[in-house]
C-alpha cells in the first residue's frame, strides 16, 4: 500500500533531472490514459497527476514515488 495524498497536497519526487516538487491536481483510482500510455490505478493503489512548481509540466506518479514537501 502506498502513501495517500489528496488534491492540493504539495509533494516532491525524484526525476532524471533531479528533485522536483509540485501540487497534486488529480487523483486516479481506476486505469487512465495519459500521454498515450495506460496507467494502472486502483482504490488501493491510486495514481496522482502533479503540476510542477517550476514549469507547466504535469506528471503522473504512484504514491510510493512521492513524499510531502
């Protein structure tokens, strides 16, 4: 079971470019298509859409990849 977050939470994660932080803008609890790929999500293991603080980039991650900032 991964960590639980909600819309509006400020979180951080590691990317190829280093540490990134942003705000959760959506929580997915069922499979969804994002940038041409199907992301697996469930009530027990949701995925989160996060808008970067520094850019307009939006990323999708599981809770296990995120931490509160």
